[in-house]
C-alpha cells in the first residue's frame, strides 16, 4: 500500500489550530471580515508571515491569506461550502503555483477545515 505524505504538516497543523481558536472566540454567526481580522491578529501573535487579500493576476480576485508563501487560506462565512468554492481555491493554487490550500467555513457548527491540494490540471476547463 502506498502512503501519501502530508504537505506542510507542521505549518498546516499550526494554522488549523488558529482557525479553531478564531471559531471558538467569535462563534458561528460572525461576518467573514471579523474572522479574517481575528485570524490576522493570531498570525501576527505567533509570528507567521502572510499576505492578506492578495490580488490574483488581473482578475481582481483576492486570496484571503497566503501564509509563509506556501499555504492559501480561503475563509467563508456562509451556510454551505459549494463546488465553486473548491474550484476557486484550486484556481488560486494554480495561479500561485502553491501546493496546499485550506478552505474553511466559519458558519459551521463544528469547524471542518478542508485541505485542498493543487492538481495538475487546467482549472479553466470544467471539472468532470
């Protein structure tokens, strides 16, 4: 059986812990900006480098966080994560040539951050 190796296990574990802290402090009824502001404070506190609202190409789209030049964080505050949210995160990974994204919906009762791994596929075409 082939074992797969986690991408950036220590860094992603630390970030996931911060996401849980943010969710615990604000709860599930905040606004996306509130979650992102608190996450930025927590990232500063643990001295992780990040770029917030990084503009991708000429699309005008903004990545919520790009941490340590390695991990894309896409934060949501909505009822349900959709396929389009996954596709959006995948497009960001492709644009930055990054290996890992974390998609998180803070409106869930129990937080379930989703790891999104960059695929070697043209994401401008429809996924089947």
